[in-house]
């Protein structure tokens, strides 16, 4: 399996140096996030830098909120997401990651209408609107689910993917996003069926952790919380998921240590890494 890392890329950065750093740490892949957006010029710079370093861009971040399409919770409105899909060939990648959406103003807040038929239909319409672009660019729209969003449980994620019925729509496997704090004590029982259910639709695997800071949810990097990594990665191995693994919520300055932790966990479940 490929092991990579999430990186932020801004126009003013020395992009070749950034990719050289990633390669020197032993990562072969990245999910590229553009906090200030991405245009054709930056896309070409990023593609050249990735090719020069031997690092593959396995995905880019286009985190829009399809239920509030004019909002830009992480720098992308729904229209900006569409523009990014059109740039995927220039970036030499196929996957773009986005949220399944929430009616709440904050991404982490629950909203009573998120599990309504109206929310489901709004998400479906958002996907339908993007299908021509996905088809034209041979792109994969990868939804990152979250327990306060429309796609909040394995059952609803599977139902949505089956309803869409397209290889252009897939999901991120990211257990901390789906396990509420009340579930944390039952990880060994919950993780295997969660992974098995989502395996057929998984296009990326995010590696982070989960903990509480007082009463607030905190999602730090791998090894900094209480996620049961042996249970999680063991289930990934049994399901034979071959999607790239991407470390997130870790700055490059601390990435070498986190990479060692992840490699140790992968070796313990005999998952080969490239």
C-alpha cells in the first residue's frame, strides 16, 4: 500500500522544495490541499514538482459543503470545487475529496435536518451536477464522511454509493470521523464491520486520531489519541483494501516520527508499504 501525507500548498511557496522534503521523509504520495485556491499556473507548477521528486499526487482537497454551496469552509465553494475538478488532468491526478455536507454553519456542528430526505436529495443533486465534469476529466469524487453530516454512518454511506451506482463516486475511510465519543470504548467490536462495509467504496484511507480536550472533540495526528490502530489496520488488511494511506493533521516538521508510528502499526498487521 502507498503511504503518503496531506500537504498544504500555497502559490508563494517553493513548491519543488516542498515536494523534495516529502520525498526525503520517505513518502511516495500526497493529498494536496490548496488553502488559497489553485489555478492553472499553480497546477502546472505542482505537477512538475511532483514529477521531479517522484511523489505521486493521489488526491487533491476540494472540501466544499454541498448543502451550503456558497460557503467555503476550507477554501472551496461548490463552484470552486467544480473548477478544481477541471484542473485534475493538469495536476495529473483523478481524486478530489469533499464533504458530504451539513446545513450547520460550522462543519463540526450537528443539524437536525442533516439526516432528512431533503438533505439526501440536495447531496444527490450536487453529485448529479458534477457528473459531466467527472466524466470529462475521468475524475473520482471522494466523499469524506463525518458523523454530524449527511453521510454519517456506514449504512447511509453504503446506501448512497449504491444509489449513485457510479465508479466516479467513492469515499474516504476515516474511522475517527464516524465514531462518536460514546462509541470509543467499543472500537474492537465496531471497527471490523465498519471497514468491511465501506471497503468496496473506499478510494482513500485517512490516518489520524481522536481524543477529547475537555468536552471538545480533537482530531490530532496518528498515535496522539485513542484510535485502536491494530483493530483498524487489521480490518483494512482483512478487507484487502489497496487504497493509498494518507497521514493528516501532522505538520511536516513532525511527520518523520508519525511515519515511524504508522509503519510500526502496519508491520504489526503485516501490511506491505511502498
